[in-house]
């Protein structure tokens, strides 16, 4: 229902449109489920599409993508960064340090918001 018949994602799927939020949340939850089941390729691919269509990344999928690239299991990610339902500045510090190792993967996002 979100993609075209060919599987093509929409050019934009932005959080700013309230009508998109439930769709984005569903995709984020699906990506996390893939990650929990060690289907990291599927999870990463889904998160990558979400970041491409919503570069503001209100859902924080860039953190999930980086964790997958850093070979961090979902359980370890949550243990380290989940502060009772929210993330504090620690996750941004970690991201800013580690993203330097993955500039190719985050090239478009870094052009918009990074260096």
C-alpha cells in the first residue's frame, strides 16, 4: 500500500505529515523485529529506506543503522541507550563518534546535517 506495484518507495514519507506517522512507526517496528531476529540485512535495508524518505529522521533510524553497521545486537543497543523510554545525549555522542567510520553509508544524511 505504501510502495508502487514495482516495489518503488515514495520519494518522501515525512514525519511532518501526521497521516504518515503510523506508517513510519509500523516500518520502524518491523525493522526492529528483523534486527531482534538477527535479520540485519532486512532491518538495515528498511531503516535505510526510511532515512532516505524522511531525512529529518524523527524516528531515529540512523542510530539503528549505525548500530547494525557496528555489529551491535538490538538487545545491547537498548541496554546501553534506553533510559526508560527515551534516549539522552549519550546516543548522539556515540553516533557522532562512530558515524565517521561509515561516511559512505551516511553520505546523504551527513551532507544535510553532519559535517
